[in-house]
């Protein structure tokens, strides 16, 4: 129906998937957010871009109308899920994997376009199962102003707002250390709130031991996070890239709980 998005959720083993859109109607030349929505059954989980010690990252292969463009997946903050002696990074329950999509400027008002993508994922509990689905979403084209989806506009925008930002006010550096690495985290001036527990989620496999403890100490006004090198690392990486996650938060209000870091590793 023109003016409304149309799609179907697909049920697979222990997970339901669908494409959703923040807009019911797009405008020529506009950019908006779509998402792959995955809902895992209780006790099951899907995976972040670095799955950790098991599993596999979810992927999307788009089949778009001519001149449409889709960006990469914008990954929400995962959880570290313990599977002794291993650990993985993933999502339990519902997750929206956002993608920015750009429409060409020559669309006609009243037109309805179909966006399609092939999704691949792995869902795990005590066993892991690979799944895939061909998904579609139809959106109408408006002449002047986009129409926000009553169902998905707010959830998609909320997910967008919660994506991990870059860490600006804090200063972060990295060095090699016996058995691994050390992240040195310097708080902004006048910081007085306890930071609490901190975890580093490496963006790439083969860098750190995902299941190892990450002790945090405070020395001379800065925090030092100890990371154990992966036993599978053939060489030392040049940089540490990933997320720093602190349940107590990195801002004054405690609302920003995960931030992106990408720093060179000094040699000691």
C-alpha cells in the first residue's frame, strides 16, 4: 500500500528476523536508517562484528534498486557472554543492526520501491546453528517530506542515539605489557565519580584473550586496564581498536556506557 512500508518477519531456528525502516515514505536523494531486526529466543544469542571465541558475525548482502546505496552495519554495544573457558560478544533478545541507506535524486513521487537483502547469522546456546533469509521492505516515495514510521521510527532512532561514540574528553593510550597490553585511561579534568568495572571489547579477533580477567587499577590519577594477549596472535598488532564499556558511564550523567577507541600500541 503506498505510504506504508510492507515486510514479513521470517522465523528460523530460535530466531526471528526482518527488515525494518525508520520511514514509511522516503524522499528523492534522502538518506535514512533501515535495520535488520533479530529476536533470539530466551537463552540464545547472535553475534557482534567480532564474535569472540565462537560463533560468527551477522552479515547483510543488499540487492537494491538502481542507484540506491547502503552503508555498513552500525553495530550496537554487545554483551560479553561467558562460556567457560571461552567468552563471546553478542546480543540476547532483540537487536537492531542499523544501516544508512541513500536514495537517488531521480525518484518519482508516488513510486513504491522494494529493498531486499540476504541475511546470514549464527545463533547459539549450547550449540550453534547457522541461519539465513531473503528479506524485503517496500517503501513509498513522497514528494516533499519523509513520513516517519509509527512502529519503527522511534526504536530505530533510539538505537542510533545509543551507538557508542568516540571517546573525546578522556585520553587513552596503549602499551605492550608482560603477557599482553595495557590501556592507560586518563579522565577529564575535575572527574570525581568512580568509574567502576571496565571491559575492553576488541574489534578484531586474535588480539586479546576474550575470557581473561581485565583488572583495572588507578595510578597517579589515571586508570590502567590490563589485557591478556590472545594465544592465537601470530604477531603484536599495531593498534588496539574496539569498545571500552563501563556500566557506571563515561559522562557526568552515566548515560554513555560504551565508547569507541582506536589507539596505536607503544612498545615497552
